C-alpha cells in the first residue's frame, strides 16, 4: 500500500516544491545580470491551495487507502457503518425518548435522534481521523515533499462513504414513518459542507498540535464524548432556555445537526426565531475555525518532517 503512494509521489517530483510562494521580480543587477527575488508568501497565497490540484491523485489514493484499511479483516465489514448509528438510536430512544420523555418536536423520537446522529457520527469520525492523520502518515511526510494539507483532507473525505451508506438507513426510516421532506432538502449539501468544514478546521488545529504533543491522542476521544452532549443530538435546541440559546450557536455542530432535522424532518425544525440566529452563529464559527486552522497548519507544517 505504501509503495503505491511512493510511486505517486515519485511521479510528482518534477513539480516545483512549493514550500515558499515564489514570486519573480526580474531586475538588473550591478553587472546587468537579471535577478529573481523569492519571497515568502503572505495571506492566502501562503496556503498555496492550488498545489492540491497538482496532487489530486495522491488525495484520491489516500482516501481509498483509508477506506480499505478501516474495514480490512473485519468480520462484519461495512455493517459497522450502519451498526453504530442504529445502536445509538435504539439506546437513545429507550433512555431519552421512552424513560425521560424528551420532546422530539412532533416526530417519532427514533428518527429524531437518527437524523442528528448521522451528521454527528460523520463529524466525530472525521475529526478523530484527521487529528491522528499526520502522525499516522509519518512515513510519507519524512520522505518527500507534497502538500501536507492533503493528509487531513483525505481523512475528512473518506468519511463521506460511511455517511452515504448510513444515510440509506435514514431514508428507510422516513419511508417507515411516512415522513416526506420539504423543499428545504436542497440545502442538505450545504449542511454537509458545514460538517466537513468543522471537522477539517478542528482537525487542522488538533492534527498540527498532535505532531508535537501526543497527548492529543488521549484528549480527542474524551473531547468528542463531552461535545456530543453539548450538541442538540438527543434533544432539540428549543428545549434550552431562550437566554442561553446563543451559547449553542457557539458550537458549530449545532447548526449542522439542527439543519439536518430542518432539511429532512420539517416537523422537527425549531421555530425560525430559534433556529435562524443559532444557524448564523454556527456558520460564523465554522468560517473562523477553518480559516485560523488553515493558517496555523501552514505556519507549523514546515516542522512536521523533523519531529513527526
């Protein structure tokens, strides 16, 4: 598997190394010899996002490798993709929907919980994989140059396959409970992009820190567990008192989870006076986390090969 990645990187060696943003300024020296000044990139140019397209084949390979390795030599194989959210839905339905009678905004609690678990499980898996991706790919980072951003990106993209399979179960539940989505379903791709952006933004921060501080490996599972209960997965945002709802918006996944319920289960959507402000704050938080994560990753990536 590693040899295939090495082959792709070998083919890319003819591409210019883009560790510095090279901007040429031809000028005449003292002896009339043209001089080219090479300066570090600044702002968005320093991220060199265009280099990702040059190495798109490597991105495709890393996504495919992650999918194959994840379920290789497992007895149940891809069944694990469906098993996790389904078991979670059953447990939450019994505890919170049955015993504690948590309001489910007019829809059966099982589908109310599953519609939230679907984006949450994608985010949790993508965040965990991206935070460990740089350390797990040390053999590639230490060999040859390529855009390091490809590694956490592949961890985020590989989770989409699991999401797609688990989404089929949600369609089955909607048919069973005779729930028809509204026209708001057209916003579903945007909500998926928000989940990807949230996972990538936090993954860039945690992945970069994990290279230097391996404590991140122990912090992330604990953080994800606590984070789920701070996100309206097992309850709706309308259950929170009005004066504290803005705090939910500071959690980017609140907008994603409530957005999924709004797009797929229109009956489960909170009032616009509740959902609108929360969603706007969540989008703002995603943008901030993603942009700062990109610049922090770029600032620290030059040391990855030395300490990973």
